[in-house]
C-alpha cells in the first residue's frame, strides 16, 4: 500500500523519504510514516484541544452550531486534503499542516492577536501567531521523556511559519534553518488559500445564521455568491430559503476549491515545475486562486469586513475582550509570581513580557475570563 501511494505522488510532491527529518532522531514507526506521526502528535496536543474554546468570529455564542477555532481547523483540513489529492501532493503532510496551522492563535481570535501585538510593541517585540505556533510545538508541549516539544519533522515546522507569509531572512536570523529565501513545498503553500476559502464560506454561514447578514445583502453585494444562488433558484425554486442558501454556499465553496486546483495545476504546467526544488525556487507562490477568482474572493472578503466583522454587535463583543486581555497581561506583568511554575521558571531564561505573552496566548476564552486582572485605573501606566 505504501508503494502504491508513493507512486501516485506527482514529481513536485514532498515525499516523506526525502524529509529533512526531526530535530531529535527517532527510530521509524513500523506502520506510520513520519508525516502521519506528526499529524497524530498534533491531534493529541493540548494546544490542539484548546482550539475548541477559542473564538473564530463570534465571542458570544449565538448558537451551538457556530464555528470555533477547532471546527474551523477541521474544515481547513478537509479542503487541504481534497486539494492535495487532486494535485498529486502528499495528503499526510497537507493534513498535518492544516491541523497545526492555528495552534498559535490566542483567545478571542484575531482581536486577541492584535491586542497582544500592541502590548508587545513597547518592549520592541511583536506577536505573530505563526511564530508562536512554532514555540508551542517546540517548547510548550511537553509530552515525551526523550526530547522537548513534539519533535515534528522539518517540513511541518517549516510549514507552520511559512504557510501564509514570507519572512525577511535579515529580520529573522533566529529562523535561518527554515530556508527563508525559498518558498515552502506546495503542501504548505495550499494551506493559506484553503484557510481563506474555509473561513469565508463559514463566516457567511454563521453570519446568516446569526441574522447579522441577510440573504438579500449577500446576493446584492457578493456577485460570486449571487451567481451561485441564481443557479440554485433555477433548480430548486420551491425550496425553503435556508436550503437554497445552503446549496448556494456549497456551490460557492466548490467553485473556489475547483479554481484553486485548476489555477495551481496551470501554473505548475506553465512554469514547468517538476520537483520540490523547482517549487522552492519558483518566482512566486504557486498554490493560489486564478486572477479573476482572486478578485471575486477579495470582493467577498471586503463584504465580510464591512458587513460582518465590523457589525455593531460583533464590535460590541470585541471591546470587552480587548480590555480583558489588557488587564490580564498587566496583572501578570505586575505579579509574576502568580504565573504557573512552568512559566515562572521561564522568566529566568526569557524576558517577563515574552513569558506573559506566551502564557496569555495559550489560554482559552473561558480560562482567560477566570484570570485575575490588574486595576483598570493603572492600565495606562508603564
């Protein structure tokens, strides 16, 4: 079976036998390859389980059916496997990367990330959820007696930091081992567009379900969805609105995923990409939507930002979470001995602000709410 699967991989796929391996050598497993083992280690990580109680979009639970960071991750994994299989890529590696791509996100979604980044700037540092995810799998997950962290393969660690952005080698000498001057393999490149497709479609669904978006709004302002909906109306004119919405959303998802596959395959052919080395040396990222579909996708993103993410109800949820994160961060800066023993010990090796940031970033929404807070009157003092 292994030989059959390997023979199905395209020449530009990342083969597990070509992996640069783990930081700490381990004997091979008798029936799981290294990327499968990475996937399993990620699934069993505490940071992965905590995603269940981290906000995707809605901090207040309008419905038990809404996405959280964990269910979003599973949807990204499903899309990533589909795209990888269609392109002849390594689905084991793609799945591992999809499952780990959000473990560095702090509580309360992108709001939490923005607040922590702002709180770190006075110390001359930033918060980046990709770089934090690398710290999580390298240092904070303590599960094995023989080595720290999860001891993931090089390609998974590389993909954690490079799947969605490019880092300047001069600005990040600490990441020199990750070949910052090159693009990552296609299995890593496809995670970002898969992520965006997943959350755009999911956020339309949850926004509609929360009654913060109406069908008329979406059809009137998102041309790609409108085209899908018109086709559904022709086919199911008597269906209830909710079912027609569901069918149109399903068609929207399929349209975006199909374009990602076709556009990526076309670039690979046009640029004569034959190997992983060709992928790494290419002049731009290869796993992307076509130019026309990228424009449609940007239009969808702009709609979500203006009509959902900036909605007064969502904004009203955001304000108290900003204050909460600020207060908890301030409290532990003022009372470092209140940190758990693991993090308190780290203050002997790293600056206090970095340790506090790491601790807060690992919290779930509920756990953050349970933390002691600094006096709000002192928040402006440094």
